[in-house]
C-alpha cells in the first residue's frame, strides 16, 4: 500500500492498521522546510530558514515519539528535492500547461487544464480573486498559481532554468510523492483545509505532467478546535502537544483524539481530556491487576482459570475491532467496544 500525507493525524492510524492487517506499507510524510512564513520568521529571528525549520522538525518528531506514533517509511524535506521539483515544472511547461512571468516566476495555467477543480467540486467563480490578496494583472487567469518563485532580496534560492528562485508550495508534494511512490498510488491524506487549493493544485500539476497520475483514496481529517474555533497561531487560541502532555499522560491525549472520527472536528476541552485520562488509567490499572493475579497462580503452579464465556467476549471484541477499523478507521466504535473485555476482566478480578 502506497501512502502519502501532508499532515500526520489519521494517516498514522491507517499506517499502523494496514501493517496490522499484513500489508507492506510505504508511508511517505513530507516536511515543508522552506516557504514564505518560514523565511519571514527566520529573518525576524536572525537565523537561516533551514536551521529554523530543522529545529521545529526535531520538536515535532519528539512529540510523535511521546505519542508512540510509528515513524513513516520516509520523511523527505523539500530542500532535498529541488532537482525533482525543477524536472517536474519543466515537464509541465513542455506540455503547455505553464508560463513564465519575467522577474516573478513560473505559473500553472488553469485555463489549459480542463480537469481543474475536479477534486474539490468548486467553480472558478468561488475563488473571488482580490478578496484576500491583490490580483496580479500579469497572470493570464487570477486563479493561476506559482510553480516556481523568483528570488527576492534576502531570501534563500536555488538555480533553475528560470533563474534563481525557490519552489511554490503545491509543486513540492507532487514532486516528492511522484519520486517515492510513482504517479499513481493508493492513499493521500491531509487536513480538510488542504482540499482546496493545495490538493486541487497538486492533482492538477501531477496530471498535467503525467496524465496517468491517480490517487485511489483521499483521506481528509477535521480540525482540532478550541471553543468551537479552529486552533490557529494567528488567532492565539491554540495549545501545543507539549502543553497538554505536561498535564496529562501522552496516551490520554492519543485516546482523546481517537475518540472522534478522523473526518470530524475535535473540540479541545478539559472535560474531554479528564475523561480520556481516567479511561487510560482504568485500562492500564486493569492490566496491572491482572498481571499480579496471574503471577500468584503461577507462583503456586496453578492454571489460571478462564471463566466460561470469556473467550467469546475476546473473540467478539476482536471481530468488532476489525469491523470498526475497516469501516473508514472508525476508532470511536473500536474504543467503545474495547471496554467490554476490560469490564469483564475487572469483574473476574473482583470474583
């Protein structure tokens, strides 16, 4: 199974579950280590963009270890794949789907790609050019997007056929997914806010260069909200993983996230985290108590009694686990079913 993602939430569940089912999984999770925001923040901090992004990547990986997430097969960085990006842009240009604006960069021509917006189902009228950023009158269509950006003073750059510059945001994923997984692969994930424009543009670029490009399944996860609003640095209404695991066990946070289906939004709340924390404690305390009782029987060289019907509880739970997880990773249902054997274990301990 070939799996690519721009974020990390649900794809870690699908990676682990597919491996559990016996599939060989090639899971690629990329890092965007160069873009406008990174450059701006690095300049403000007086450091290079690569050192800034490397520091944050290291912190992210630390968080993933705390949450006991399996590492992907590959974790490419954009700055390590500028050759593949330049080759892909050249291919798009050769197919007549891109054009150059002198001193600005290379742009994708949406008018020359009739399939554009087939993923999101939007119309070009919905883009409302000029509502958020000024319209560049040099573009053939206001919806055209940058494949390569010409370097500005004080910005990092790479040499290219179009002069010094750096990749646009969308082209990065097309180049890296194609390089590692080929132009047709099984699963592509990311947040639902990436459907448009990022995944829409990514799909257009890939198909413009290689018409056989295909993603069999798109998986988009919901937001993590705080007080009903999407967590965002700009709104200063966010908590980091580090903030939360300073107060709760990392497995409590993991269980808290898994109690909501990945396509739905998760609403951060202290009550939800408290519930998840109590549930995690209950599960692990049950396991510990069971180990202690089993060790007593073993010390006395006795067989551990298995109450009638308990084997069925275990078998039924395993069956329900597979059913829920194979139904679009329905972690909520799988966790609810998990409590049945845990309660049975506690009843046996009491007896």
